[in-house]
C-alpha cells in the first residue's frame, strides 16, 4: 500500500468512527475496551490525531507529550473529534514528501510522512471497530491488504521495540499466517527471554505454534479485539502470546 492509500483509509475510517460514535452516544460502553465508554474513545483518538498532526505540521524532531484530553462530552465531543480527524487528514495531505520529523517505530525504508499516515490509518481503523462495537450491528469490513499491512506493522514495528513485553522463558517460534492475503502474508516470530521478538517475513523452518485465518480476523485478534480464528501446534504458546502481547 502507498501513502495515498493510507490517507484514503484514514479519511474513510475516521468518518465512520465519528458516525458510529454519534449513533451509539458518548455514554455507551465499548465492548472491545471494557474500561471505556465512547467518550473515552473519542477523547483518546482525537487527542492522538492532534498529537500526530503536530509532528507533521511543525516538524518536531524529538518526542513530545501527547497532551491533555478535552473535558467535553455529547455532541460537543463528537464535533471536536471530527475537527481533530479533519485536521490530521488535511495536515497529512498538505505535507511534503520529504518531510522530516520524529517517528517512534524503527521501520527501514519508511519516510516520516509514510510512517504517520500508515500509523494513523491503522490507529483509526482499530478504533473505528471499537466505535462500531459500541453502536452494535455488523461492523464495516477491513480489506485483506490493509489488515495484512497492520499485522506487519504490529509484529515488525511495535514488537521490535525494547519495551515489548512479549518474552518467553525459553526460545519459541510463533508463526502468523493470513490465509487470504497472498503467499507472502506469513510472519515468523522468534521469542525468548533476552530481548524483544525478532520477526521475519518467511514461512520456512519449524514453528511451535501457528496463528492463522483471514487477515481481517487475525488483525483484530492481534490487537486484542477478537478471538484468534485458528491455532495449530502448541496452544499454550498461542494463549501466552495473547496474554503478553498487548500494546
């Protein structure tokens, strides 16, 4: 996927998130995040959008605090979220391709503009799913190519950071396979006690356990929004991964 594709995803998913939140009401519970109500979801994602837009618009080259969430509720909060989302989309749309600013995942070959557009597209897609869970009814679909990309970002980006809690007491190999996203949608995750997981895009060699299924279901499962669609091999390793891999 290209930056323009992620920008379209971000635009669409953010509008869907706002619509679902408005329909659910800000006091509705969020089943996929049991500690949240819709107001918490909107305050969080809107604040993240404004934080991300600040890096892009102002070219900050180091980390900055995410900022205070607004003390808003009801229709005012929904409107504030929509303004936050539009600010981010417009900022990314206007940014130069050679933008220089801080990013927080070590992803080789990804420019800052590509990073922030991709990251916010996935952030918004997952939280759109949360808002639709609060609204009730069938959720909007997630395309297989977008879901596979999100799996890649999670495994090779987030879990490559030293702060990842994904550790095992002895070396283990976990395979993740999206069954509907082409032959390359396979990841081998090597876990152990001495550092974060090391993930490669390959299917060779033995694995202690494999998580498999349609890309959209795997994507949601790896973000702890849904059950893992399929497991083979050591089910205890699969269960441990879900326990220790939260972001």
